[in-house]
């Protein structure tokens, strides 16, 4: 994978068609990943087919990654990052920075307690 000349910046604004699932909830990693991948692809002026071909994934799969529908493996994320000429570290840092900028939602109530019990 090629080194990037500049660190990736978190997106300044979200396109109109990318709204969070629940405005009160913390964003999911896959949503932040998808927004970042789409932003990088569009900055390069590429269509899905071009990036997907270089990454070795189907355009449908890349589209699902960008929309936050898929929970891709680390290998898939690395393949798409490489196709976009960014390092996995730079991509991860950009996503983490985006997630840190969002105020954390404090879960409460019986639903949250049940979720914690299931996770344990």
C-alpha cells in the first residue's frame, strides 16, 4: 500500500443521503468507515466499479460497505484502503477521529441493561 502525503481528515459534512440511523445514538464503526471510504473514493473522482476492481471486491459489496450495511473483515477493509492508496493506519485514525468528535450517548434503561447482560 502506498504512503499518504497528508493525514486523512474526518469529513466536515455529511451528504444529504447519509443520515445516522438514530440521531441520539453513537455512530457505529461500520457507518463511519463507510462515510470515510466513500469520501476518499469521491475525492479521487472514481466510480464504485473502478475502486472495487482494484480492491478485488464486487461493486455491490463496496456499495454495502460505504452505506454501512456490511460489517467487513479486516482483510476487506485493507483491500479497499489499498485500492484508495491509503494505509490502514491512516484510515483507522481518520475514522477514530470522526467517532471521537461525536458526544458519547449514555445508555440507560432496561433495554440497555439487557444488552449488557447479553454481551457478558
